[in-house]
C-alpha cells in the first residue's frame, strides 16, 4: 500500500511543478510551491489542468502496442512465424505489464483530474465577474471530461467494468483502500462527467480558414464539447443502445465543426495536425524538450514510430497478413481522377493501390508513394523475415530518411477519435437502430462519404446514391451484409492502429473475437519475390518473398497462417477484459 500511496503523492507534486503555458508542454521551477499554498486561483487550477493533459499523453495510458496485439490487426515483432508475445497469444495475466501500466496511468490521470476539480470547487465562490465564471466552468469542463474519459476507458477495458471509483482526492494510505464499484455505477458516473463537459466546453477553441487551424481563444490541444459527445456516443454504442448513441453522433455531424480532410494522409503524420477531422488528438512535439529522454513520463514525445517503423525502428508491430491483403484489395474507383497516375512519357495508368492503403501501410511494390526518402518503397527497406508490409501510420516516413535521426523521440500526434470514426459509428447506429428498409440507404451514404474521400469504389446502387458520378459496386445491401462490411473491411481499414483499442473493443462488443481468430487461423498465404531497379544501389535488385498473396493450403508458405494459437487460447471469460492488475490487488486490502 505504501508504494502506491507514494506514487500518487508524486503525481500530486508533479501538478504543482507544471507551468500554466497554453502549450501544455514546458515546465518551470515554481520555487518550492507546496500543496497548502496551491489551488488559490484560476491560474493555479489551470496549472493543475496542464498536468492532466500531460498524463493523457503518457503512452502507457493508451497501451497502443498491447491493445493492437490483443486484436486481429497485428503480428508482433520480427521473425515470423514464431512469437512468444503474451498479448498476441491471448496469454496475458494480471501480472502482465500491459494491464498494470494502463491501470496505473489511468488512475494517475483520475487523481490529477480530481485535484483540479477539488481546487476549482474551493474557489468557486470567488468567481464574481462573468469572464472568471466562464473560465471556471471551462476549466471544470476539461477536468471532468478527462475524469469521465479515463473512467470510460477503465469501464471498457477492465474486469467487465467493475473498477474502483474515486470521486475525491485521497489524503492518506487508507483512502486508497476502496472496494470495486459495480459497472453500472461507474457508467453513470463517467456519463455525468461527460455530460457536464458537453454543456460547458466550446464547440471549438479555434477557427479554420481554408482547412488551416488559426488559434483564437485557447489552444489547439484543448478538448471540446464535440469530443465529449463522441465519447458519450461510444459509451452508448458499446452497450448496444444504438438510438441513444445516434443522438450524440448526429449532433457532431450536424454541428458543422468537423469535416473529412480531402487528403486522408493529413491524419497520420505531422502534416496538418489538429485538422478539421480531428475530434480528439494527443499532442506531441519532438522539439519542445530536447533535453528529456524518450522514456520520460512527463515528456513531450512518444516512441510509436520506433514500434512501427522498419527503417531505423524496432519493428515491433506489423500489420497482420489478412489486413495487408485487405488493403491490397481495397477497391479503387477507376473513374476517379485521383486514382490516375501520369507517367513521364505521358501515358496514364491506375494507381497500384488505393490512397487509403498507400497512406496506411507500406507495400514493397507500391511505386506511387515515396517512403523514407526513397522514390519507391522497395528502396527504403529490405522486407526481411517474411515481412510483406509495415504501418506508415504513427511514423515519420514522410519527413526523414530513417527514424535513427529522431533519437527515439517522435512528434507525430496520436489520433484518438477522427470524424471518419464518427460517420462509421453513426452508420452502424442506422443499421442496428432501425428497420432494414428504413435505414440502409442512409447508412450507405455515410459509409460512402468515408470511401469517397479515398477515391474508393462506392457501395450499393448508383441509382440510389448521392454520389452519382462515382463507380459503385451495384450490390444490394441488407442490414447484415452492410454490417459485415463494416466489421471486416471499413472500420479496420479506415482506423487500423488508431484510437483507444478500437479494434479490440469493436470485436468484443460484436461478439466475434473467438470466431474471428479461428477464421483467420484457417487462412493461407504465399509469398513471391519482387524484382526492381534500385536507384540507391544503381542496379537491379530483389526483395525476396516480399509480395503477399492468398493461397490454398497445398501451395502456402509454411508458417504464413496467423492466430492459430491465439484462437485456441482465447476465451471471452478470461481475455475479453483486462483483469484487475496485481499492482492493485496486492496493495488494496478491500479487493483481495
């Protein structure tokens, strides 16, 4: 118990050591300010709020790598087909770092948010002028947004939603000994926080001129009423309360505050961060604190690029084979000029892969996108060890020739919720919340908004579509067939390696995890070589076994199947949620 108490006291001291600069990234020495002399005014509370934002960007809170491996999207580490990774193999336990780090970081965030809420309550009576009252309510809205968000994550991820509720600031060891609170009460609590945030935060802190954000009152990183609506909508969607979820998503769509960016690539690199597609985004800055190490919990950078990149990175997370093939088969609209490539001799051809595929992953034979300074992907990396694709997302492929120059620190923002996610979730609500006849056309229109942005072949019949100039697949969709498309194609391809455990939570709420892993374990693939002219080496070269293809079992590449052991190990009872971690059960006498 003492160790846990010391950790949270350290978190409290961190709050009073952070400055109130609006960029939430720099620190100053506040000359030994104590907790007794803190929380005196809005400036102090804003400093505390900075610490909450700071905790939000701690990579341990998102647990991106572990959550990806628990889903069907990822193969961990180099050296296919062998792995001992416990998350991919569905063999994690209460002692695993993934569960312990996530739990610890979420509760640190709650602890900091509670301090701000307590501090604001202590000065509320001093708010006499209207300007101070507005700032007070906006600071309270931000603090309650984060407390609600962190409890939503805990409720979604741990112990079937039964977790510990702290609606106060613990002052001693005994205060940390709290029992588990039922999931329904946790849900009611975080929804109340998010409703307050929705009502008291602005729709936007910035103006957009020609798609470029311009700072007005506040800072780009601040959370908004739209973010609160998005999380509330997700919370109802996850409970299959589709009509209720649709209300929040519809409010976001009709607000006019968000739009799909014309270039899907604007959402994955340092280019156009905090754009109009961003609903919730974590800010990072590679240059803000160069003296800090990449492992600093209070740092301004992340190491996601090292986890995903094969060029100077650790190569820890690869797209699963089925996902690579789904991206390769992402159907392009041949009539859309965005898919037409004009060669140097003036001839024209169709892109090799869709814009969405090319911006999401790197494929050896994708000649239409540069990669780490190389004109073609094959020149940038060797594609060794049965590796047929890498994620571009979360890496610096567009601005560096190798991640080695970053000193393992990346400034690429992490996208938590994008507008395309809202549109797809709203489409799901239309499918699930109404009748087949009444909502399929409307749901198709929202799915097609997402697909049209990436110049993909649209779904359904052109005669019934608002996109009359685009190529359609001319299929007649039912509620089930459109839902199958959302589950197996649209959501995983649009949102892979993004957000808070999107794919893992999607699979669980749809009840398909076991079935999905078993199905994927029965798929077979083969690999062929890719020959090309290397401009770097100025000679012909080959990337052996780098082109992935479907196969039957007889002709398949040995070891190409995935998720076989994962499917055998997985059970909903043990693996659908993280268990309460041992760091808590050994310290808290109320839940032993």
